[in-house]
DNA sequence: GTCTATAACACGATAGAC
DNA sequence: GTCTATCGTGTTATAGAC
C-alpha cells in the first residue's frame, strides 16, 4: 500500500527541491517549504527530521540519473579509459543544473556525523551504487589488471570520483569547464597506471596501493558500524 | 601601534577558542563568547564578521604549532620518506587535542565560499605556509626527482596532506590510530613513486601528473582571484 | 496515524543610539 | 568601540481535529 502520507511526503520533497534550486539552500526556509507544499510546518517536520534530511532525497535522484546517463557509455565502449571518461563526464552532465545548489549545501555533507556524509551509514545505498557503477566500468572493459589490485580498484576509482566532485563543487569556471579539463587529464593518467600495474618494477607499488586501500576501507567499515548518523550539531538538541 | 581595540579582540578570541574546545563549536553561542569575554554581543560582531571568522584564528595557531613541532624532524632527517612521515605525524600530534572540535566545525571549512575553506583567499597564508613546509621536506632531502615533477611536488604533497586531514576528521578510532596507520602506509608509497619517477617507463606518467597538477592549480589560482570569500549563506544577509 | 494551527524558544546576526 | 533591543531562522511544543 502506497500509504496515505506518501503523497504528502512527495509534495514536501518536490517543493523543497524546487525551492532549493530556485533560491538556494540557506534562503529556503522550512516555512516556505511547508507553505509551498500546502502543509503546515509541523507536518513537514513529521516527515523529515530536519532540513538537512530533505537533501538526502536529492542524492538518491542524482545517483539514479547518473546511472541512466552512464548506460549508453557502458553499452558502447569497451576500452577502460573511454568508459571511465564517459561515466565521469556523464555525472558532470547530470549534476550541472544543481551546481550552485550543491556548492551551498555541500558543507552539510562534509560533516563527519551527518547522515549526508558520503561515508555515513545513511549514504551506504548511494555509495554502493556509485562503487558498483565504477566496478562495471572496470569489469566491462578489456583492461588487464593485477588480480589483487582489481578487487580494490572500484573503491579507488570512487575516491577519484570523490576528488572530481570536490573539485567540481569549488569550480567557478563557466559551465565548470575546469572540471572537464581535470577529467581529461586525470583519466589518461589513471588508465596508464592501471595498464602499467602488471609491470615487474611496479609490483611493489601495486602492493602498497592495495594495502593502502585496505587500510582506508578499514576506516570506512568502522564508520559504517558506528552509531547511526543523526546530524546532531554537537548534541545540543 | 598595537591598536586600542587589540586587547578586546584578544579577549574575544581567547574566550571563543576556550569555549570551542570545552563545549564544541555548535554548543558555543556567540552570547556565551561575548559574555565570557566580558563584552556585548554587538561588540564581538564588531571585531568578527561571524562566528566562523573566530575559527580562522585557530587555523593560524595550529599551523604555527605544526611548524614548531616539525622543526626537529627537518633538522635531523635527510631521507625523504622519514622526513615526510615525521612532518605528517607531527601534524597529528599537534592537532590531537582538537580532534572533537575539528570534526564539528569541519563542515564550515568545506563550504566553497567560506573564508575558512583551505582553497579560499583568506586561507592563502596558512596554505602557503603548509606548502612551504612540504617544500622543505623535499628540498632538504636527498631525494632525486625529475625536474618538472620537483616543482609540482610540494603542491601534490599538500593534497596528500589534505587527504590525511580529511581521513583524520572522520577517524573515530581511539587516538585516531587509523590515521597513523594510513600515514604508515601512504608515505612509503609516495616515497617509492617519487623514487621511481625518473624511470624511463614512467616518464609519460610523470608528465601526466605534472600536467594534472598544473590543471589543478589553475583552478586554485582562479579561486584565489575570485571575489573575497565572505561566507555568505546564499547571499541573504 | 496523519494533519493543522499557532505560539514559543534559542541562536546568529543586525540596527542604531551613545 | 561599545551597548541594548530586535529581527529572521531552525526547531520544538502544545493542543487538538479527522
């Protein structure tokens, strides 16, 4: 059963995301969100614990759109480099309309305890989806990679993607052209490194990277096991 | 001339930093800061444009402490790896008392337009100091590096340091032991890569990295030239 | 369980008098 | 430079209606 309140919930989300896009995050008041949705403030808080929780929905939608946009590339390309390039620029295309908005609420996602943090338990679904997409980039390609490294590579590529997003958020160039340039430069580098990973001289480097990656994930796993991220600004409220 | 209000300014900063450490960032109200300093709220805002600006001072102090703590390592070590390791762990030692505090206001630093962003114009002094410290790590070492890469390396090392800080902020392990592990793993890798950078097979990789680094700095330079970072949450106020 | 209406609270920030 | 008073906001509380 779709639930009676599901409609109300959608109304609130829709008006929130629209207002966020039109006027920015900070300038959108909860009163305005409620009023636009035709509900009371109290009702909005009945469905969403805080203003920040309204943004979680945005993540999910963006991730879904990214997958759709990446689909053609995954179907048509078989070289690792172009696949990665296509998927990263697909993200750029999908995210472009939200650039100004994203820059504003980005700080919310940066807080370690926030459920919006990409490392939080609450974000595990979109994170797994993103890593999965990058795994497809690799597995569907003809690239030959050292076996140990192959297992870690999707997570490492996700870190690359995070770096791109971080740069993108700070990128004030028109149409975020600089981020495109960054991708154009970074992808061949990654591609070359992956290709060289089986060279004898680089075996030790490769092992170092695998070990580093596992150390990193250790932290992520621990973060996942941690108390449910519940925004708490210190723990005042 | 030390300025008449300099005393008041210091009073405010001192009480702010003490309260931040004792009760956290969010839980410290501007009213409390002003009251502790024995001034009015309005007066506190006369000296500091916003609560966030109070944290800038913390940056400067931390950076100064880091340099002091790194001094012995820079004097005694000559190998690149140990020098880098020593400087990074020195940061960890210096920053440890502020871990809880840092995790809380970290989001403030993450906002692109915030003066507290490590990429902002307002942060250029601490940033240059940090890059300079890493340049000393390299220049004072016996490491032999490709000339083009050598020029870019301090900035790249600064990115590594940023990554470590990012991890540290999210690190909830006791005494941030995981971050230490991360450094133990990452430094040998960086060291090895730097050492291999002159190998013939890696020339193209090396060139890719230099080119990537320049693309990155292009963005930073642009950010530097941008309108003075003035916090503005959207531009409401 | 879903929802309204309205008031109240605490906080960051500002206005304007002195 | 300093103050007091006040505003706008996120969030909570209350008291109920369907």
